[in-house]
C-alpha cells in the first residue's frame, strides 16, 4: 500500500530533477503529476514485454503513479503492472496503483463469441445478474464489483489497491434513470467503504469519459455533487468515520477541455466546472487522454497554445498543458513503449502554466 513516508522519500530522491509543482499532494503523501496509463495496445506477449519495460523505466525515473483497469487489454495490463512493480528497483509503498472495475473483462484474449463467453463466465455462474448488465458488457452492482476487485488484487499481486475506480458509471444511463444509477452507486460505494475498512483498498472514486464533462441536459451527465453525497451516505452505512471517496478521473487535453470550460456541476455558489467543483470538494483529479491517444504528439497543439506552454516536443507541451489545469493532481500518459518514457517524463522538467496564463488560453 502506498504510504506517506515512502512517497516523500521518493520525492526527495527525484524532486531536484523536475520543475516546480511536479510532485503534488495526494492525501498526506505526494505523487508525480505525470502518470503511466496502460489502456492502449494489443493483447499480445510483445505488448506485455514493452509495457513491462516502460513501467519499470518510468518508476525508476520519477513517475510514481500507475493507472490501469481490469478490462484493459483483456486483463493483461493489470498483470504486467504487477510484474513491473515486482521487477522495478522502487519501493512498492512509494507507488500509487490505481485500477478500475465496471466493464466485463475477457481473460487474456478476446473469445470467438464474446456474448456467449460473458454469459457463461459471469451470468450463468451468478457473478452478474443479467438485469444489471448494460450493453452486454457493463455492470456496477456491488457483488460484481466485489468480484472484480478480488480479481484485480490477484492480477496485480497486491494486498491493497491504492485507488479503485468505478469505471464509466454513465454507461448505465443507457438503460437506467439517473436516480437508479445514483442508487446503485451508493450501494456499491457502501461495499467499497467496507473493503476500505478491511484494507483491500485505500481510497476509491469514479473514472468517467463523458459524465463529468458534458452539459447538464446531456444523456450522459452525472452530478458530481450527488455522487459525493452518495459516497458520504455510503460511509455512514458502512459505519466509517469519513468517506474514502477521494478521486475522479476524466479526459482532459487542449482539444477536450470541457472539464474546465463547461460549468455543469452544482457548486455552493452556482454552476461550476468539474475541475473547480472537485477542487472545492477536496477531491484529487487524475486526467486521462493527455495526448488524445497520441494525436497531439503527432499533430501538435494549436499554435497560439503551443507558444504559451513549455516543452521541447509536442508531446511534452500537451502533457504540460493537461497538468496545468486547476486542481489536477496527475495527468496520465500511455506508455506502452520504453522509447516514449524519457520524452514523457521529461515534460515534468518544464514548469506548467501559471493560473493567469492557463486562463488566457480560453479568453
């Protein structure tokens, strides 16, 4: 489990190699503002080997955040993260390991008949109630998330997951009302509060794609205020002194800046963007899609933005833009190849935009 002392020691080891605010607070500890993402890539042994070497290099170069999910590359990403943690010359307690549950994962490879496989492996065995399965592949019911967390712990070869996300809960809105989704989140949060009390997870949150960046009238919208309220109720139901709901994950980059520009969350003094709401609520924000799945590294940032952001390459400028946003704890970057690690990590040697300069991008 990640600890305060180990993360501060990690910062002491690497801090002088980076610019200001590269390491940021996470609870009582600190984490790097550039993190390893493990979403992209084929489910192959070759991709596993590349990820393994990239993660080890990143951990030994000043990156102490690794993000994955049980469904990424058919569970291969979780497994290779566990192997890399074991292989790296880095204290496990210095690394924040995050994973997610929600999408039904295949096991190593995609089956010939995915629907049949899911039914046989999850529905027929009673792990998933067919009524809770949305789009044939998504479930956030408590018993299912319980099962997925157990599998993630095994895949990662860990006793504790530092940060566990309910993955894309807005997927449930295809078949259910928002109120029904909030109700199920509260039930699942209660289970996660129990797992936190048992030491199986340290903290939890929600990882989203659309829910926290769209307008309030969008079919995919979820209220972060309501989610936080349900988490507090869940803590009471689990008889915990305080909620362990501490983080959100959402996409953010220069061409997908809705989490900053769309004021659709209900703040205490009126509508707020998700980033400002999360900041005021004391939540950590982890951003995904920092490079827009590589597009910004290839095409570069808009010229007027690129002129403002420091960095030697388009990828570094894109990463620095993402981690310049207010309230962002860490910006995740896919690192499926050792060849990209040094460039991505070096983004942190350049200072992020100041608040005024960041705001000026949107004026």
